[in-house]
C-alpha cells in the first residue's frame, strides 16, 4: 500500500513541496490529497485526526504522522541526499516540531495558492480524488 501525504491545498509552499517530492520519488511510493478535499476529509475522519491540525500529514501502514515526523519519514523514502535527513528523527519531537511550527506559521508569506497546480499527465494517478 502506498503512503498518502495530505497537504494544505491553499498553500503555495505546500504545492511546491508536493512537486519537490514527486521529482525525488521515482518508486512512486507517495500519493497526495489536499486536506480540504473530500478524500482528505475522509482520511482525517478515518484516523480521528484533529480537524484543527495545521500540519502536513503522512499516512503509512495504517498510522499517521504529523509535522516534522511526517517530513522526516517522507525524506527517508526520497532519492539522493534527502534520505540522510532522517537522522534528525533522534532529536526530541518537541524541538523538531517547534522548528516545523515556525516554518508553517510563515508559509503563507511565501504565497497563498490562487490556482490549482495541474500535475503532469504521468503523475495524475498519484493524486487522490
């Protein structure tokens, strides 16, 4: 079963992050859905994830991960040096999450998505609807 990444569909930084992951995921291990989408809402409901959570969410092996833990677990499956970032998982979560929260708090400064990024034809099957 593929891992699912739920992302903020209104966030330009998040859209670019999804494109970043796709380019570095040649094994196509990840599928994607916007948190605000119908499938995103269903996954949040299924796993009893707080609707007020302001985070990337990774669902794999019937568990979900949030914030920096999700990011690091995603990185470990990417090609190249990005795998190496997983070593930071040894840092206590409250420290990692503090850094994640700082970035998340300012992500709309990078831009708020005004249009939907249209995936390439070969990547359409990776987006859940």
